[in-house]
C-alpha cells in the first residue's frame, strides 16, 4: 500500500517549508509553492547523521536514531513550501515501519 501511486492515497513525498519544517506524507493533488495537502502527514523532528540530510530521508528513509511523529490524519495543509521530493519505495517503507519507535 505505501508505495502505490493511487490518486486517493497520494504519492509519498518529503516536504520542506520556509519555517524549517520537514514532513513526510502522501501528496494529494499537485504541489504549489504556497501550500501542499498531505495525507498521513508526519513531522520529522530530528534526523541523525546516518540519514544524511533531508534528501537522504527521501532516498533511504529514517533510521532508528531519527525522531518522527505519528501520522496526523486524513489531511494536513502545509504552507510556504520550499521543496517537495518524491520518496523512494525504500524510504516510504521505512517511514511506515517506524524504526525510531522500536
């Protein structure tokens, strides 16, 4: 389920904002600089050096040393977008597996 590009489920992305926010979720609709709509939005509060930055999170996903919130629900709107990066299947699976909570 996590890696499918189904219209009502969204596409797995990592989003950054002008306010230094980093979020993982499933993009609903098309991204815009002003705002994006995510399903099952998670805030990446902290990532360790193993992640190698937010692009590394989109590529490999979070490791055990990262801190990520639980999903927020059906729809979250984020404003002042600086980047929307497609996540790999590996990264998406790691976000869903939640290694930081084990």
